[in-house]
C-alpha cells in the first residue's frame, strides 16, 4: 500500500507514493489550496493552521493543527478542512464573517490560520464563552489582535443546521494503518503496540512519531530525514488514562489537549500547566510522551513531573519496566530508553502533595519556550516541611531535581527565614548558561526568586 | 473644489472592511508565492549561505550540486550580464566575492523542486579565507568603521549648555527589530509571451525592483515589468530588500527559459534581510530653572550593517525626530552610520523616527526625577509653541493640536485619578507594582527625499460605466487599496461597487515611489483623484449639454448625474459614460500628484521636508511582578490625529497594529547576535513577537475630532508609521512601575528592549538606590 487517502474539504483525495516527509502544508499548497501558508515552518506562527477531525467521545472534534508539522502520510484515512472549505467570499462562514466585519485581517497572510483556530474554538462542545487561548498559536503582525479578539468575542454558538457542527456528531474517520515505502524511506503506522514493537526491533534507528511537533521542526528547519518513521500516535495501548488508588497512569500518546480534557482538575498542577504549554495548535498534536522523549533540557513537563515524582513506563517486546523520571535523563537529549523501547505511559503517584506550583520564566506569556522553569510540590505537617520536591528546567543539560534545596528544607519550619536560606541554595543549582533567552545570572536569580514566590503564594 | 474638500455623500469617511477581507478569510487572496503552482516547469531557487561574518571566497565548486537529481543550474557571478549589484549604491553585490555577514548568499541553486534545490545548495563547496569581522556597534565606533556621510543637525549655540541651570549627560543603546512580516520575501520571474521579463514580487517599491532587475540583466526598464498583487506584510522590510531576490529569479528565468520561484524560508529571511537599525546615543542636555530644554548635544550612531541601503535617510529621519514634540533652542546633533558585518539594516515603520524620539523620551524620563518634576509635566512644558521652528528650520504647523490632544487624553484616560489609585496599590503590594505614563508624538509626513513625493494613477472607465483604477502604491495590509477605492468612488460620485482596483504594475503606472513614509494615501490618493476629476470634467461637459447648464453646475453622486439643485433630473452615470464614448470623448486618464512646498538641503540638514506633522499621545498602564520582572499591559488609551479619516476602520487598525508592533520592539523583541556574528534569534521560536497575550487588556483608541487637514486628499492625514511611536508610553509606564520598587524618586535606567530580564535587573537597581 503506497497510497495515502484522505478527505479534504469534503472531497476524497488519493496521493500515490508521497515522499514520507511531505508535510500536509506543502501538499495542500501543491493541490492549489494556497490559503494554507508557511510563516515559520516550526509551529510557532499558525499561518498554516487547518482543521483535522479527530475522535472525541462517540463523535468527533474539528481540531486546529499546524499543517507544517504534520506529515501527509500520517493522515491516511482522516479528514482535513481548510479555510477554503469553511466558506467562500459569497458564503462566508460565521467565523469568517466576523473577522471581515471587525477588520480582523490587514495583510491577510495569517488570516486563514486564525480562521481555522477560531473555528476549532467555535465548535468546541458546551462552549460557554470564547476562550482566547484558542488563538495562542497564531501570530498576527498587523492588527495588534484587538479586532481579532472582537471578532472572537462576538461569535454566537453554531446553528443547529451548521454542517460542520453536525459533522462533529459523527464518529471521526479512523486513522488507517500505513505502510508507505518510497524511494528508500518508509513510513509505518502499525495497528497495535505489539506490531509497533516488532517494527521497532526490525528498524532500531526508526524515528518514533507521535504528535510530531518536535520532529516536524527537525525536518523543516534542519533538513533531518529518517529512513524509517513509525507513527505511534494512534496506538490504543498508549492512549489511556488509568486511575488507581496510588497512581495515575497517563498514556504517552494522548495529545495534551486530550489529556487536559481527560484529567480535568484531578491533577491540579497539570491542569494549571497544560494551558501554558506552547499553544493549543501544538497541544492538539503534541504528547506528554513526546515532551519526555525528546529529552530537551528546556521541555516544560519534566520539572513538573519531577515535582510530582513521576515515573516513566517503558515497553519493549521483552516487557515493561518502570524508571523514575529523575533517573530517566542521562545527558543532553539522552535517556535510559533503549532503541527497542517505546514510552508507554507516565505514572504519577497518588495522593498528590497539597501545595504544588509551576513557574515558567519566558519572554512571552503565551507560546514561548522557558528560559527557566520550576515545579514545586510541598507537603507540610504543622508548619514543618514534611517533604518537598523541586524540579528544574533550563539550568543544566538535563532537567534535574534541586536535591540540596530539598534536603535543606525537609524537616525545617516553613517560614520566610528558612525559605530565604533555601532560595540561596537553590540559586546555585545546576550550571545555567548565557544564551539568547536569558543570561546565566538571570537564570540563577530566577531559581532563587521562584522559591520566594512559591513561599509568598503558599503560606501555611 | 479643493483637494481636501469632500462632496456630499462621499464614500471616503465610511468605516468599511479591507477591500480583500473576504478573500483573506477564505484563503483565496493570492500572494506572490501562491502563483508558482499555477505554472508549468517551475524552478525553485535556494541560496548557499556564508557561515562566516566576513570572508573572502577563495573558490566555489558547484559540480557536486549539479549531480543532485533535479538540480538544473547554479547561478553565480558569471551569469550576470548587467551590473552585479542588488542595490542602488553599488555596495551590495548580488554575488559577492567577499561575504559580509553570516548568511550572505554566495550563489543560488535552481532545481525542479525546493527539496532538490536545498540538497543542491548543501552540495556546493565554498572555500573561504576568514577575515576580521566587526559585529557590535561599540566595536564599530571604537574602530571608526563608518559608512556614508557625517550628518550634522545644528541650530543656535550648543555651548550655551554651560549656562543651563541643570546639566545631565548619559548614554543609551537600543535594539533593532525584525520585521517578521508573516509572508517572507518572494519573487517569481518568467519570460512572458511577448518576450518581456515579467516579475511577480512581494515589493513595496515595484519601480525600484524593476530598475534593479533591468540593470542586473543589462536591459532597459521597459523590458521588465514588476507586479505586486499584495504583500503579507511589509513594514519597510520590502522597500529596498526585495530587489536582489527578484533579480536572482529573473536571471534564472532568462537563462533557463523556465519560470523561477524564489521564496525565502523564515530562517533565510531573518539571516539575509535587513532589520530596524539598532542605535547608540551619547547625550548632554541642559534645562533651565523651570525645566525648559535649553540645549541638547547628541552623538547618534546607527548600526547599518554591511551596506548603506537606506541607512542614511533613516539616520536623517532619526536626527529630525530628536525633538519629537519639544522645542529646543540650541541643538547640535551628529549622526554616523556604523558599518558592521551584519545584515544590511533597512527601513522599518517609522524609518529612524522611533529611534530619534526614543532618545529624547528616554532622556526626559531619566532627567525628570532629577529635576523634581513629573515626567508628564516635564514633557508638556516643553511642547512647541505656535510659530516655533524645528531644529531643521521648519515652522511647526498646527502646534495647538499637541496640547489639545494631551489634555483631552489625560481627561478621557482619567490619568490623574489612576495615578493616585496606582500609588495606593503600590503601597499595599510588596511584590507587584503598577506604573502609568503618557507620551506624545509629533511625526513629520513626507519623504525627506523630495523627489519621492510624487505619485501617479491610471483610471479607466468602460462603456458600461464600470471603473478600473490602478495607482503606484502597493498593498501590504495597510488598507491603501481600500482607501484608493473610496477616493475614486468619491471623486467620480459612484458607488464603491462600480470601482475595481487592479494590482500594482509598473506597466500601468511608471516611475512610482516606494509605498513608504506613511505617504502612500496622500500621494496616490492625490493622483487617483486627479485622474478621476479629469474624466469627470469631460463627462460634465457631456452632461451639461443634456441638462442645458454650465459644466461647473453638473453634480455626480451615488452613480447619478444631475444639474445642481435638480436631483430629480438624475441620469445614471453609465448613461453619460456611454454618451461620452459615442461622442468620442476619452474615458481614461492618468493622474499625477506632487506635494507642493517641500524642500530639503540634506547636507545642511535644513529646509521644509514635511508637508505636515502627525500628532498623537498615548497612556499606558502596566503591572510588574517583582519576582521575575514579568509584566502585563493592563490598559492603553490613545488619541491620534488622522485628519478627517478616509477610512476609520482601516485607520484604527493601523493605530492598534502599529502600537502593538512598537510595544514589541520596546519590550519583547530581542535580536541577538553572537560574538561570531551569527544571529542567534533566527526563527519564530527564538525571536518572539507579540502574541494575543501581549495585547493590552483594555485598548481604547480614539481619533481626534475636527482635525481637517487642508491641502491633503479629502482632508485626511497619514497614519502608517506614527502609531509605532505611541508605544513609547509602555516603556515609560514600566519605568514608572520599576521606580515604585525603589524610593520612587531616583532616575531609572532601562535598557531597550525592556524584556522581563531587563526589568528584573532594573528593579534590583531601584531597590538598592
């Protein structure tokens, strides 16, 4: 099978033997749907955003994704809707009409992407109000956003006769298995975990692709190409949330948007953090497993997961093993994961510490990469620190725990004096660097300040 | 009727959406790079970029590239039949023998696919001899690495500064800014069916693109046509910079006979094209007892990058805006363009004006506490009075508008009351402080370069009465085409639907000026109106014989023609048009406009370079987290003079967008080059522009009422650039909030951009003072 089939704007399309790295963006543009724009090719600007119909309960959801980061091959069997498909100049979609009326477009280049993200939010089930965060992954250089906000806030709810709304009541088309071998490169989507692990054993250098939001950047900006890609985003074994008394197990291939929906407020720290992670465009694809799998020292989830004492479930044909996250990272973008292993899930021990916070230091509030991030989880007993776990990002080659600070505070009274002393210790954690995001001195200062801030927010 | 007078029921002044809005939102608006897919046999161009900031090319081997499947040709200097230069000053070789910055294109690979072109570029082998490079503005000053002329703006006797009651001095360095138009540079060249070189280019200056393509190909201008459908943002970044890319595509098309598409990816765009100039200023200022500026001495250095490009006029505009809204009897300002091994910095919305103004606004805010004055009082005290002249000798027109705007905005923004509330808030919050500030702008409108202040238009009426217009300006999102449609409909007295606008092309209107300097609506509007009125006066003659009245008494309104006072006798516009055709009266005209009364001696830096001044003021309020220096913009109030607005929805959009872009420059956008001259913020993930989260939580924009501007098309004023400088109030509000972490009364030093990190360190300094 070297054919990729998908539905675009209601029309079935068949693509014969695409090069496995061909992005949805380039393919759409080649077919004449040039409303899909390349603004950055790394999922930062949203000019390429289109809607992908994904499963949601018994029905489906139109979710806005970055077409620049998604490979066409990964969409076999699925359905895509672009700005062209939502409406025409003669028959504008309500979202489009709103943007016209408020002056939400100036140069118009970012506009189709904004339309996609707005439509995603417009069709969000049980929406009370428009959540502006839905547009956090779309950049506009012309308007200053005020008229876009006006358009968004002025939207009503979809009409019952709305065809796209009706579409959401139907089950999403299933992502189909893929076996694409073309010009010495292969793209596989196995049907289940066992199949995936067997493929991985045959192709130990294969690139595992879940959300692809990091890999897509490598492909687009650094020209990386993989001989073999194995898509694991639809493996049912990696897509569950399991609640037990003493542990919550979060499937590694669930998108962060799905995770947000599935865990609700049951893990408050994650509930607070997920909206701060990149943008909704990214979260509609990106996975927790991926954020750990890339092992970036500035990934957002490790500091939080370290604070939550998380463990990584690795699976291979030989079986499963559980590795505490603090031992998982072994060096710059290096981990304990063996080539034949897949991250299956992240385990979070329960009950959770009663006080937990996450601090992300970045230039921009939405959709920015942190220069420093700090996750803290504190258990107090009569004003004394029973235990404290602090995860740090951006201060070393790997995410790490602030072990000395933790040790200093454990057993100490939780008051300004001890916290100030601990903050001085925390400032010396890791070996922060100077770079374009922040100076080493600022990073150090932030380690100190964030513990002080935590104290200001969590007073006994 | 005069140029500025509006007829009854004009189409100008109506709030209408952008003329392409319905196309934008449905993804159907076409941009340069969207056209390539419609052509057969398209080739893609991809650059080989220098890894060194300064190096001599010893050898260039392209053989391996030609082995790559799909690669058709590698373009090198040997392929240039005309002049090997991408600029107008002969300092930007299209194919360099010495690379001048990291990312400089050495040669270009043409291939059947973009992927093949990329692989081909990887295969090209270049041997370099690395030369010493100058990266920072400070190194350039130290090593006296300058380019272009020394510019001196002087009035009065600056040695008088010694007599001043208070003398202060200081230094200030400000960062540049990446344009980050969402559409990167793009060009598409093909030899058309008539043998001419047809270029589609994302360019603000089609005529100059045409001229440079012609000189590179060794052709006369008439053999090259440039069309710009629309741009996905320009902001000045496509004024001088698109030409070389168009020329590469043109060379490729002429050599291969195939259409050639060139589109930079974001990294290429950021590493190859110029940005807003970073500046460094050294200053000394003297105030009298009451806080009036007595004398100002400034040395202004801009970082021009490797070539001159537009650096000289940018510097001139910076010098001409050191005064902003303030009278300075004695001034001596010397400007130099530094030459560094970086991208060639270029025009960016404001064109030096923002940098010049930022210097004086920074000075005033630093000095106010030392003078024991509130910054807002120090500012208003120094506003120009009637009949006072700028340092370059131009008597300031409409000086009364500045205090009028100022007091109205203080009132509507409840400035004083909020100041008290903020003081109370700050008293009760240890880790969170708020700040508020008001700042003014006065921005000169017209190109400093007098010859650019002209424009042309072509207006054609077909026999059915439908109207087609084109003009010399380009559409980059600023709404120029929307305004021009409104101007034409108003001038001809027809409904908007009867007028269509065709894309900007050099074979429709020749010798155009760049769409820049905020002047496009003034200039092209004047030309469109002129053309319409020529035709209308011919139609009036036709109608007059029908109505038995003098042609001067024929009225055109809403698609009807009638004798003045007798609308009941209306005849449809199309009927008069048809009659004119049968009577063999021409139904098309070229319009022309030149701004009168301008003169500028660029050596003496003296004259009347500006038609008028744009006035405005803004109030910003911020809230700062003392732990991290992170802040949010809570509220912004703006009052801006746009004359009688041609198109209020468009103008308000320009103000909001310009403001947020300015705020990005001053707070968030942080261009960093490493010691080797590599741009370390070369992508959207490392260079952050404002997102929705940076939008002010409350954003109130108002247009000054009763602001008719005589002598400008339908009484309007320019709006493209001025709002950028309104964002200075954000920076000053941050400074106000930072001071609240200290004892509130000392001078606060604040770098630019005022990133959270910069604010954090400023807070630490304030706490220690």
